[in-house]
C-alpha cells in the first residue's frame, strides 16, 4: 500500500474517531442538562428519586465524569430536606455522601464538590441540632472555607457558609453580623459568576436572596 494511501486511511479513521467522540459528548451533555433540570424542578421526594435514577444511569455509562455524581448527591440532599422522619433523612444523606465521595475521587480540587460535602454536614445538624451541632458545625464551616479557598468566586460556598452562620447565631442568640457580611459577598459573587462548564451548578441564588431579608 502506498504511503499516501495509508495516510489517507489513517486521516479518515482519525476524523471518524473525533466525530464519534463529539457525538458522545453531545449526547452526554444533552442527557445531563435534561436530568439537572428535572432535579431543580422536582417538588417531591418521588420526583427527585426519578431524577436521581436517571443520573445514576448516566453515571454508570460515564464513569470518569464527576458531574453525574454531584447532581445525584444534590438530589439526595434535596430529598433529605423534604423528609421529616429523622432515620429516613439520615439515610438520604448517607446516599448523598456515598455519591459525592465518588465525585471527590474524580476531582478532589473542584470547589463545587467540596461545597456540597459541607452541605451534607450542615443538613446532618438539622436531624438533632443540640446533639449534632458540636460535631458537624465545625466540619461544615471548615469545608465551606476550603471550597472558597479552592475557588474564591464560587457563590454557593459562600451562600452555604452564610446559612450556617445564620443558623449558629440564632441557636446561640448571638449577632448575625458575620452572616450578613458573608451574605453580601455571596450576592456579589452570584452577580458576577461565570463558568466554562455548561453543567456547572446554578442553584443557590434564591437561598441567598432569602437570607438577605434577615439583614434588612
């Protein structure tokens, strides 16, 4: 076979391979965007479970991507927030933690992942504030601080930190000045936040706007 023919064959094979990869990326992106939207819009535990199930299937096919595991964890956190029974709430948080650990294993320096780890710690407190506060409040604040260090522009890390500060201040009957300062910074970060990742988290702005009312 002539050299020119071999080069042509290899070039064609490379082009086909690139096109196939692009098609796979597009399918992944479309599937994720649909599932993320459903997680955001879900209003019940059942709806969230359906969304998480779809994300689990994507994660099973895309084992090197951290985003499916992140949103699976986020879905379980939302379920925990909706659940009133303590044992079930903890069970959802266990599942959230199991999933986010897989995301951490893939990208331990991603600020969004680290912030979600702190979110799980924070929701653990709500199961039994008097007993769990001493254990998880420090862990949550430390984790939010780490997330902010990894990416100072991440508004969700600051929004979660502000929520934690408000909760602590109210529990002890102390000043909310620090919480209000963090809230102000988080609002500024939400206004300027940009990401090159089309699957980057978009939640948190409504939460921080609600916290802002506590400072008026």
